[in-house]
């Protein structure tokens, strides 16, 4: 079973409009609402590819109930930890020329809610995977990541990390199965540049030395790299018209895991990840993932 844990879930409100004008009423063309949160997105994509998945996370108020209900509609198993304050709403505005991202910090979390999460980790069994994704809401310190990872390991599970917190560097000492940084996170957390292949090789070597067993590096329109510590692969990115980049990295991770964790060929897993990320980038939210066959034909895989 692939479990996902999202400590800072959200609803994404995707607004499409003409050019924004100050001090006037800006009429929208359309608005789409999507259940969100990085681990939630991973589970939605895993479910799309018919892989068993289980969502754990923090939810609150009418917005939290909306996310849980939407996941249940898609027959996804959800174990929510509840707080009183409403789950955040993030706003993404596309005016036809630019994308504007308005991301909220999230509702404050109390100790009772944190204890709920710890109790819910009892579901992890030997051979399971736990994907820990996303930011920390107010009230949860970075030490909580390490506590969750240790509990998962004690239960025989493997941990996959997709977080942008500075604590990621220290967490690599716990030897996660996989991490999924992007270029900005490598620069901000590890002071690593990935402008060319040699820099990517050097960055991968550093991450493995720090404790990461496998690394999936996402570079948006520049493609994907994967390293298992011995070999390095590159997947190009299909050309698409960007609508919203908000969920593309999460979708790429979910697609990759849907193949890689069941022993699939790495090249096929990378190609699916690249095509899925591109499909989502050309959509509001996760979209319908209905262009994958077309986009897969544009992806080139190279073992470097």
C-alpha cells in the first residue's frame, strides 16, 4: 500500500480572466476548484493509474470536508485528522499571459491533531510506503518529520520525501527511499546548482552521500533526472502551453511511483512521469490526464 501524508492540505481555486486591472471590478472567465495538498495530489494520480493508495492528512472546517468528500467520491481511502479551523484555499490566477500564485500558510495545528496523525500511522505494515509531501502548517515543528519517519521505519515501511523545508538536509540522515527535489529546492536547501549535466551528477552524488538512496529531480519544462546512486537517467519534457504549474511536480511523482514501486522499468516510469507532469501543467489543477498517449510520444529517455 502507498500511503500519503499531507500536513497542510488545501483547496486550489484556479481563476481564468483577462488582464488584471487595479481599482476596478475584474470579471472572471471561469473558476475551477480542486482538492489539493501535495500528498493528496500524489494519491489522486496513483488512483488514476489504478495503484492502491491511502490518504492521511489534516483537514478542517467546510473546506476540509469538501476535500475528504471529493476523495471519497473517487473511491480513495481517507483517514483525516481534524482541526477546527478551516483548511486553506490557495488561489491561482491565469490572465492569459501570466500566472499568479497566492498561497496561504494554513490553519494552526494543536497537539491533539498531531496525536491523531501519530495514531493513524498504526496502519503502516511491512512493505508499505509512506509519501510525506508538502509544507508544515503553523503549530508543527520540523522535528515532526523525523518522528513520523522513525515510526514508519519501526513498522517496516519505506519513506518517500517531497518537502521544501530546510530540515530536508538533516532528514537525509534517516536514509529515505526516495526524495523528489526541484532545482529551486536544491539551490535553497543544499546550495547546489543544476544548470548542466555535470552539475546534476555532482548534485546527485552529494545527495546520495548525505543519505538519499534514490533521487527524482524535477526541472519543469527542462525535464526530469533520476539517480539510484549508480546510474543516472534523463527524461525530456513535452512542449505544452502552461496553464498552471501548481500540481505538476506532485503528478510527476505519483506517476513515477505507480510504475517504479511495482518493479517497473525505470525508463518507462520516467517517461510516464514526464508526460503526466506536462499534462497537468497544461491543465487547471490535475486536469483529466487525457493527453498522456500523445505526450508520451514526445518524451525522450537517455541513460547518461
